[in-house]
């Protein structure tokens, strides 16, 4: 950026070293561009970021004991969700069977 009065290059300073005038440095305006991504593009971006983080880490070591613990927690969550869904389906089936049995008994008694 140059000084508006003398034209000397300012080199990131807000006061000119030649003429001594204070220069207002305008803030940079950020241009935001929105883009819609497909799921496959997002996966590619994540893979690239993971590779770059792995390259940056390079010499740092990762505690291998943490990985299995996380996997076990995820496995528990999956089995817990499956068990919960199974219980809900079983209750619904029992309610339907009870309704059918009651309707059959009721129709037998009345007719």
C-alpha cells in the first residue's frame, strides 16, 4: 500500500516514514462464495484433510489404546440401537396379536 500524500510504499505500517502522515488502512473485505457439494466430494475433501493431518503429525505418536476403546463404544451403541429396535418391534407385534385374539373372542361370544 502506498501513502496517499507522498506515494511512498508503507510496508504494513499505518504512519508514513517519509511525510509522517497517519494513513488509514482499510480492512480487507472478505468475499464469501457458497458452493453446494455432493456427498462424494465431501468424502474426498475429508480424506485429503485426514492425509494432510497425518503428514503434519508425522513424528507424533498416537496412543493405540484409544482406538479400540472408541471402536468398542461404537459397537456397543450399534448393538444397543438394534436391541432397542427389536424390543419396540416385539411389543408392537404382541399388541397386534392381542388385538386379534380379543376381536376373535369378542366375535365368538356375541355371534
